[in-house]
C-alpha cells in the first residue's frame, strides 16, 4: 500500500537512505500500515526521541539502521 508510505502526493521520491530504512522495517514487519506508523509516529529514545523518519531526514539514516538491526537481532529496545 504505497499510500500509507508516501509523505504527500507532490513529494519527491524518497531518498536512497529513506528507502534503506523502509526496507529494513519491511524485514521486521511486511505490513505497510505498521511500517508507516513506525516510521512516522513512533518516537525512539535511541534516536534522541525522534521518529525514524525525523532521524533519516536529519541525516542519521545509519543510526536508524543500526537501531533496526539491533531489534532484528533480538535486542528489545
């Protein structure tokens, strides 16, 4: 469901970093609505209480990916 993941109807395509974080989220949960909610609404203490989207847009995609990798390998956050 691409609509759940788009930022607006006139927005440019997501950056490569944004897509990498989306792909990492998809590996954890393939539900697009859950991915959108996690990306845009869930504040992450390990990312300075920012959402994944805020972290990526601020240039911290690698930090976001490390966080998601830790979750994927069993860390419970």
